[in-house]
């Protein structure tokens, strides 16, 4: 059985959050100021991405989002 992915991410929700983290300048700055996704979340004042995905959706792959923040900060 092959795992289904979305644009190289675990699922649509993780991809969408990563997209909004990277492509919204305010979110990008917050991500650059954060050590990990949990810290990034503490700086957000919105509950949903611009596409309506919850920043705290239980389907999110937090490890991938932590890696995204590490990548943005390197």
C-alpha cells in the first residue's frame, strides 16, 4: 500500500499550512522568528489559513512543519 501525499507533503492540510507560512509575508516573518511550529502558532492571531484550513488541524504533520521552519531559518 502506497502512502498518499499532496504536493510532496503528508496531506492537503499540512501542505496548505506550509504554503501560507511561506507565502504570506507576516506569517513568514513570524516563522523566521520561531524555533518550531508550536512557537509559530503562539504568534498567530488567525484561526484559519486564507484557504480555510485550521492552523491547529489534527491532520497536520507537525514534524514536517517544524522542518519547514528550520529550513526558513537556515
